[in-house]
């Protein structure tokens, strides 16, 4: 472990001391637990796109929709709906 210094507001330190006493832990333990939870929460919220996203070009006009569908399945969320809400209100004509 590496030692570091944390500066706390007096009221926060008082509440932390009380909580540590109630739970039978040291203040240091509670701070480590809180930091571990913060890091775990952050890691769970950060999602990397699969390496194949944006890897190439396609002449298939449905390729983007297919990618959106796959991403929706991967992330188990309504990916298409989030993209639709970001689209501009005007439509462009696709010329052949």
C-alpha cells in the first residue's frame, strides 16, 4: 500500500470518526472502501466500443443501421433511440 494524506473538513472528519466507531472500522478503512467503490463505479460506467466500430467504409446504405442494432444488443440499451434524439431535424437526400 502507498500512504497518502487526505485533508477533510472538520465536520466530515467528525462524522467519519463516528461512522468508523459505529461500524468497527478505522477511518482509513472507510476511506479505502469509499475510494474502491468510486473506482469500481467509474470502471463499470466507462464502456469501450468494440474495435470493429468505425474500422472501415461500406457502400451498403444499411451498414450504419446494422451497426446500431449490434451496439444496441451489446450494450443492452436503446442505442438507436439515443442516436435518433441527436439527429438534425432536416433530412438530406442521398444522391446516387
